[in-house]
DNA sequence: TAGATTGTTAATCGATTAACAATC
DNA sequence: TAGATTGTTAATCGATTAACAATC
C-alpha cells in the first residue's frame, strides 16, 4: 500500500487530474483489479469511465497511511546504528521526526547526536508523554531487545521497529516490524545458492515452498 | 527458511539427537506439514517413527542457506549508515564479513571505519575481484542508488541489499532486497492508523487486502 | 449514444494444512 | 507387534485476477 504513494506524488506533480486503475497498476507493477480492490478496501471510490481523482486519492491514501500526522520516534540504543538512524534525514522528511535517542550507558548520556543529545533510558516514560512519541526503534544489542520492548510497551508505545535479531514477544496490540541485517543477507545468499546450484545442475530444487 | 536455523542451533546445543516435524514446527511457529514439505524441498529426509537427525538437519540447512561459505560484503556509501553497517559485528559473526567500504567523495576516502578505511568507488571492480566479495550493500543517497546498482551488476555482483527508497531495476539474475526505514515506519503507522480508526468506530476497514 | 472504466462476482491459482498409508 | 512419525495426496483456504454488468 505504501507503494502507491510515490506513484501518486509523481502523477500529482505532472498535474494528471485522473488516473485509471489500469494506469496506476502499471506504475506500481500490480494488477488493475487488485488496485481497485485495495482502494475499495479503503472506501475510496472512483468514477466509471473516468478513473480516480489523483488529488483525492493522494489525500485519502495519506490519511490511510497515517501520514496526515507526524509520528514522533524514540530511538533506544545510541551505538553506531542508533546514531546513524538518528541522523537519517529521510525520517523527518517522511513524517517521522526523531524526538529522542536513549541509552543505558551513563558514558554515552549527554553526547550529542546531530541536533539531539543522548538521554538516559530511565527517562523514557516522561519523554514519550511530553514529546508526542508514538514509535519506538530498538537499536540495542540483541540481548537487551526484549527488555527494551517491554519497557516501550509499558509506557504506551504501540509501534516498534526492531533492528535486532531477537523475535519479540509482546501484546498483539503492539505492532512490530523487524529489520534484521543478517537475516536479509541470509535470504540473499539462500536465493543465490539455490540458483547457482540449479545452474550447476546439482539436485537443489529451484521450486521450493517459500524462500522465507 | 532462515527461521529454522536458530531453533536448530538451540536444539543441537541441548544435544537433542532427533527432532520431529511437530516439535520443530512448534519452535518456529509453523505447521508440521509445512515443515516436512520445506525439508523435502531441500531433499532432506527424516526417519519415520523417529524424526530428523538434528546435526544432519543443521548441516543441510546451513548448506541450503549458503552459510557453509563466507559471503564477502562491500558497502557503497560511507555516510552515517554505511559506517554503522561496516561496524556491525553481527555481520562477520553470521558469515558476512565486510571487505570494503567505498565512497565517491574524495574527502571521505582514506578515513578509517573500524578496521577498514574508506576506498574510492572507482576501485570497486578490483576490490570485488581480489577480495572474494559477493554481496553489495547500497547505503548512498536514494538518487545515486540506481547508478551504484548498475555498477555493482557490471562487476559481477549478484546479491544486493538496498538501504535506499529507490526501487532498483536490474537483470533478474541479480537478487535485490530492499530495507527502507521510512517504508517500514509507514507500514507501522498504516496498521496503527487502521486499528485506532477501527476502535474509534470510523469506517476504516480492519480487513483489507494486504497491508503491504 | 459510444467509449471508458469502475465495482464486484466468479474463476483461478498457489500455498497451507489435514489426513492417512507407508514404514521405521 | 505397537507406537511414532514421515512423506505425500487430497482438501481447504485465501489471495489474485479475469470477466463483465453497471454506469459515468
């Protein structure tokens, strides 16, 4: 669904007044029927014979994606990764301003990271309450991840982006996305191993079940 | 598929000689039939009445995941993110040693990043050939991503991990995984927006098509 | 009215899983 | 032999897509 957004931004920039499901489908590499069904699921309707109003579509999808509001972000873990994420300009640009970066290590507290300075994780509750934070990013060592997640949950965070390899166990109300570098690389090497093996004529199957 | 691995490592550590598809399924949160089908797809067979040999399974899955060899990594882009990735210990640990970090900016070339120092992107071909690099990581600004990807493809890289928001167009032989922070956050906010809307009783549908 | 395109039903496809004969 | 568990077929489920009547 987020895929539609950039295509629509382009269309709006080119001042297309309307777009057909067929056109949109080609832009995002999907099937026209799927596009219509997706939009219908968001209660967005078009005009028969004409298509969808681009500006209206853009607005409605932004709302559906929650982009009509800012989502304050707190980053827990001020190591290399945490600091890199805090400096990532793309985030604020796309409606996810980083409001704080925390660590448990007193030696790091007070260090400056871009425009922020590292704060202590003990202040999480107050920070979340005061600064309109609604997303937590976990950039700690894997062993700390569950503890941090519990802490985030306890202060009311309902959206977590987890950069560790730990599979978190949380209330189902809490949405978690995991971004694990090594797993991504393993998936790449898995595909590559399979296709090379297939080319080399060994018995490894090309058609497997999933690839996940 | 990569999911099985850590469960198996644990089992091996506890010296379980055999594991049933049922047991393994519970560990990875899947269905026993799916586990059996997955393993069969990798030409791994078990013993009726007994289950699968844990050590054998671990070995075969490692091979299938390509983990029996190291996959040298080159990082293109020595900004905050590139440097953080280069310092990520987890990578070498899991069989993905970072062999080089490159940038196009002469001011960055020569700077040290952990044990490496930044090299110029013009040397990519030689570096890939000499150091057994098989995975490229793109950590440049989004506008440069396609150019870098073309370059990586041209020097024979077949596995790319793309940290920009650009959708890359490459030969289908080249496996690409995208890790886009803002998109991940958008997905979180999308879910959160939907569920809050549903709780608030507005018309936003809880049952949609995909959520991607 | 003729052409275009939606909204939606029904068909298709693929993936998941239940079930069970084979067999250790 | 009795119990357990695989390997695989057939049933189920869900998601995708073709097709077309409704209608702008």
